[in-house]
C-alpha cells in the first residue's frame, strides 16, 4: 500500500492524481487526510481515506498501519513541525514502513531560511531512526507567484527583497509527478533529490515576462526586508506571514532557492514547466 499525506497544500492530492495516471490501482492508495477540507480534495479519486492528526501519535499509528511506502508532506504548522515529525517518524518505524519519502526544502544542507530549520531537523530525525528514506528537497512552487498575478496587474508593482537572486521554481504538479515516480520506481534508498526547475529567474525577470505576456506594465520594486515586512502588513498580512515572506526573499537573494540540479527533469523525463507557460496559464 502507498500512503500519501494530504494537507492543506495541493501537493498530496496531485501526487495521488499522478499515481493513478501511472497505473497504480486506487485500492492500493491511502490518502491520510488532515481535515475535512483535505478529505474533500481526494473524495472523487476512489482511494481510501484515513484521518490523521500529526499532533496525536495514536492517529498517526492507526493511519499508516499496513502502509509500505509513505509520502510525508509536512503540515503548514510552522514552529510545530518537528514535534509532528517525531510522531510520524516514530509511527513509521514502529509500523514497519519500508520507504519514507519526505518533502523537504531545496538546498537544505546550506539553506539559511528560517523555514529550512525544521526541515533539516526532520531529515536528521529520519536518519537517526534508520528508516529507509528518500528526501525530496523541492524548490518554491511557481504557483506561489502566479497566484498573485491579478494583484500585480492591478497595482502594476511586484514588491520584493530578493534583489538579483535567482529562484529555480517549479510547478506543484512537476514536484508531485516526481514524487509519484519515486513511489512507483526503484531509485534506491537513503538518497536525496534536489528538485529544481530548469529555468531559474529573478523577480525582475518575472515582472518583465508578466509585462510581455499580459500587455500591462508590471515593475519590480526592490525593498529591504524590513520595509517589505511593513508593506506586506499594510496589505493585510499578519506580522508572522509578512516576516516569513521577507525572510524567504532574503534567502533568495543569498541563493538559497537557486540550483542547477537536473534531478527533477531526470525523474519526470521532460522539461519542467517554464515561467512563460506558468504565467500564461495564470493570466485572467
């Protein structure tokens, strides 16, 4: 049985779609869902569902019983992920999961973003428990940027603190397809894959591409991280979220989310979704 954790992120549901497209029978897939919203995302896929709460060890044990391969997608509970990971790793070891795939962050070994800390801790936890594993260190999703295209077009401005830093972003579906490949093919164990898009870009290049494709001028405005935090709060974001986005941009400026790795395209056997295509699909 293949278990896929389904959180508020679409990545788990997309992975299930890719497993089904690769011919895995629905009855061989278990969606481990975090909440009713997550359950609705897989309700029409024909797969079994089990409720799981990463904070409740007993539910994790029950959910992964009989699972041979598990894709562990961390929940969006930043600051609590290590505690949740302890429950998942402990249950995976006790229940005899044969292969644990963990969705980590690109360049985890050197990534200095605050978000990387819990990913590094989880990777270490999995290693210490000697669970056969694959680390899928993935880049930022293209959708994290294309989601805001209506706002950029309305304001004519893309705010950021990333400077000339490049981001090797990739689409959610490309990452999900790579996960499905690793769940259905033998690529060894105890390996790390750096899943990066083929065409790293700067925020300036994103704004220029959006301008060309939309016909509306969008300028990139470089701010320092503190000013970006203030500006994002003025737009209605909480201090916590605004600070996280500013820290992310500071990381991009350092190169934390840039990569020349071909692991993603090697796994999916095609180019990753281009920035041009991603923007074209997202245009209103």
